[in-house]
């Protein structure tokens, strides 16, 4: 009887220890660091200074470099707690609010699936790094802000757009409108070229947000003039 009780206690101890060691958010398979950091930032917002969270990611050089850069930008501490051949476990310590006091502005003119990866990726990266983000959509890109918009590959490859979206989402490249929603949560401001809206028949009532600023060149020129980082993609 005593042996059974002792065995039971040992099993319980091992189980508790295992649960403690696995107390992390698992991002296995995700290669897009900004996707990972978006969730980390949401978690850190709820924490007090000095509190920590842990994540598990693939052992992937781009993730390592991006996390280190994010730490330098925001001032939040990151350390590797476990380094295996195929994964790493990082601990994030909230040291202060993630404010970089930098302003980021970008002009987006394309609406295709592949063409949106970089501009929205950079904007999202800036937002999770605590920057003030402003995005101006012009030309066919105004369609991105229309409810129900589905981005596609160009030319003959458009037939494979659904499959491409699915594969990209697996790595962390969620659809453009989902990225826009995350950007909106992080405080990004959106500007749309009104003549482009007229040309492509996009009405204000069609837009996914109600507080989008409709403007032309000079309004966003003022934003660019006041920005530290400027992109034109």
C-alpha cells in the first residue's frame, strides 16, 4: 500500500514538473516573427513591469535576429531559456511600456496577395515595436479596405490564390484584412485616396473601419513630413 502511495506521489510530482516546464505559448511552425510578436505584445500589455511570459519557436535564424532587434527597439528583455536543435524557448520580461517614440509612414499602391506581404509586414512590425503607424492606400490598393476583400495572385496564378493564402497563413502571414485588424488594435491610422475610391467604386459605407481618413496627396505629405521612417511600396 505504501509503495502504491509513493509511486502515485512520484507520478504526480513528475506531472506537475512537466506542466511547469511546458508553461509557454507554442508558435511551432510559424516563421513570421511579427505574427509571434503581435501575440507577445498583447500578453505583455496585461502584465506588470518585471513579469514574464515564455514562448516556444522554431530554431530559425530570422526569428532570433528579429526578436533581438525588437528587444533593442522596445527595451523589453528577452533571454533564451532552452536551445534545442529544432526549437528554442524564450522568456520575455516586461521592463517598460513598448514605446519607441518613432513615427512610421507607408504608401501602398498594390492590392495583390504577394505585393501586400512586405508593406503590411513592415507596418505590422513597426506597430508591435511601439511605433506610431500611418498607412496611405492609393490606386487599386483602396480595395483592400473594402469589406470582404479577398486578395489574389496575379495572372494565371490567380486560380491558386486560395491555396497560397492557406499556406502563407500557416507560417504567420495571415490575410491582409486580418493584419489590418491587428494594426487597428495597435493604434494604426489609415488614409485612403478619395479619387482612387471614386475610380474603383469603393464607398465609405463599404469600408471595414468607420474612422478611416479620406484624403489626397497633401494630407499625407504632412504625415510624411512628420515621420521618422517612410516607405513607398
